């Protein structure tokens, strides 16, 4: 029964990546099977965090002071690192008002039972003059299990991947 739950979790998480983005590359050590409770706990925590980021301006104090968003980080310093990096990436990608309209979880990859990579797509209006349409930002964030919950861990894997603008 435990193996069945793990396979169901794996299929559920694999289904999230059925978009136009290629899935994350498997670790050199090969595939990792995690128990379904851990996978579903990650799914709930990740969805709650990224859905909170949709339609939020990253150049505003309201978003910066949001205690729910901050609660996904083990320390205030880790939140500040992530927030600064994401705000800069949204600005560099020309998001209007540094605000993603949509945030979509593309795929998950468990490095081991305590660490996962999450690939996320941010989509918003293009802020450049005479360039109607949308811009996309694709990121890979690392999440770690500690103290009975999943925490986002900026700086180790968090990276912005190149995406061709959509018009």
C-alpha cells in the first residue's frame, strides 16, 4: 500500500509539469521515491506559497511585509534574499509594475527525501513601450524539509531560466 501511495504521488506531481516546459533533469544519483505524505505536504505548501505571489506587486511595502509569504522561510534573512532576487528578476524581465498576473507550478523534482526542486513560471504584462503582450519568467527554487515542514531555501538552486517572450 505504501508503494502504491508513492506512485500516486509521483504521477500527481509529474502531471503538474505537462505544459510546454521540459521537466527538470534527474539528479546524477537517479530517481528518488518519496512517501506520499511527504509529497502531498510539499504540494500543499508550494501551492500556498506561489498562489500568494500571483497578482502581487513586488515593488510595494504590502507584499514585502506580508507575514504569510514570510512564513515560508526559516529566517527573515532568507526571506529578504529571496524577495530581493525575485523582485530584481521580475524587473529585469520587464513585468509591468513588477507584478506577475499568473504563477504556475511547472514541475517538481525530489533530489532526496528531504530536498526538492520546484520549477515555476511567472507570467505578466510586458512593461516596455510599444511591446504589447506578455512576458514570462521561469525559476527553479529549492525546498527543504526541516522541523516538520517544507521551507523554501533561496540561493542554492534558485535560479532564473531564460524564456523567450510571448507576444
